[in-house]
């Protein structure tokens, strides 16, 4: 039985708070005051307060809906931009790795005195110095193009 009494008290208190009054009074110096309780030393009057419930305000709901859509769109754009940036970083890392391998190969090629081909019997046939320079020049151009060195 006491549980019902407590529940009834809480419900009555909640409705009282929901319909709390606002009081207006003027003090001795002529200044107007407002409060939730009437003052003991001055005459006051209850002021009606008209508040529209937020859930019934269609304009507020529309604004909230538009704001939510905007925030969702911003989030999607941010995620797309981050994915694109991550993809670009990964691609740049792969390109740098390939470039490092090409540079290492070029360094090795520069240490070789002469190049050779294999004939049909698997024997080495050394190329001329002019062909050596052409091979190095073509590979250097390939490295420069791949590594964006001009």
C-alpha cells in the first residue's frame, strides 16, 4: 500500500512541476521581478506562461530533421574523403616501394661493367659499349618516369 502512496505522490509532484506558476511583483524601488514563488513582503500576481510542447512544433521537427540529414551527409563525405586519402597513401607507399627497388636495380646496373645476352646455346654474348650506354639510359629514363624525377 505504501508503494502506491509514493507513486501517487511522485505523479502529483510531477504534474505540479509541469504546471509551475510564475509570479510577478514590483519592489519598493519600482523594479519588476519574476519568480516561481510569490514573495512574502510584496503583492504579486501570477503570470500566465504559454509554452508550446516541443514535440508538437512541426517547424522544430523539420529543422531537427534537416540538421540530422546534414550531419549524416557530412559524416558520409568525411568517411569517403578519409577512405580516398587512405587509398592514395597506400598507392603512394606502393609507388615509393617500387621506386626504391628500381633505384637499387639501377645502382646495381651502374656497377656492372658490361651487359650480355645469351645465345641459342646458352653462351654469353657481350654487347658493345654503345649498347651498354643505351641499356643504362633506357633504364635510367624508366626510373625517372616511375619515380617522378623529371
